[in-house]
C-alpha cells in the first residue's frame, strides 16, 4: 500500500470518528427534544439544560450543569458532564448542537464573545439554543438548550436570562 493510500485511509477514519461523535450528540439532542412531556413534571411545557463553564483557565475551573426536573434533562446533563464537552473550546458545544440542524462551520471556528438565541424547528417542535460567552462576570460562559411541549413556545414558559452562577467555594476567598 502506497503512502497516498495510507494517508487517504487515515483521513477517512478521522472523518468517520468525527461523524460518530456528532451522531452521538445529535442522538442525545433528539432524545431530549422528543421525550414525552409530563404535565406534573413540566407545568409550563418547557424542559431545559443549562451548562456553565466555571472559573478561569486552570484556576478553579470546571462545569456546572443545571436542568429542569424531568428525566430527559437529567440524562442530557449527565451525558454532557461525562467528558462530552470541551472546557478549552466552549464554542464547540453550540456548534455541535447546530450541526444537528444542518448548520455548517469552518474548522477551528472559536468565537469568544458569542451571544445569541437561536430557534431550532423540527417538524412543528421548537427548541431554543441560548449562548452567552460575553456577559457573565464570574463564569466563562453558558449555553441553555430548551425544548417545548407540543403547542407551547418560549413566550408561555419563560426562564430568566442566562446569568453567572454564585462563585465556587474556592472563588469566594
């Protein structure tokens, strides 16, 4: 086998592993979106997961994941916290979520002051992706993904804006 063939095989293998990683998050997002809404757990018809990057680079850094009380939100938070998010490259998480909905990004696109709210529609189901990598004082940034019950939207089930969490215990010194 020539060097060109070996290089092509390696490139295909790398591309396949990236696609599998993206498929993993897309499957998790789809489960989060399509899980049944129980009125007792979700009175406003909104489930959500909010991930915060905490601390400063290499100083008291880590993640905090908040979520609504339903099983789909708990499971997504756990999956994200289980080494499925990059601390160094925050913009990768929203980019990976958006690629599940057909968006494309150039390689190594890292947006440091990204702040937006994006509506994601699939069939008649709405999800919103909120990103704030610009205005949170103690946090390095936060992302919130919300799914809505059928016939509900963000106007009837509002959450407060993304805000910095209280300081980590070591930050309080």
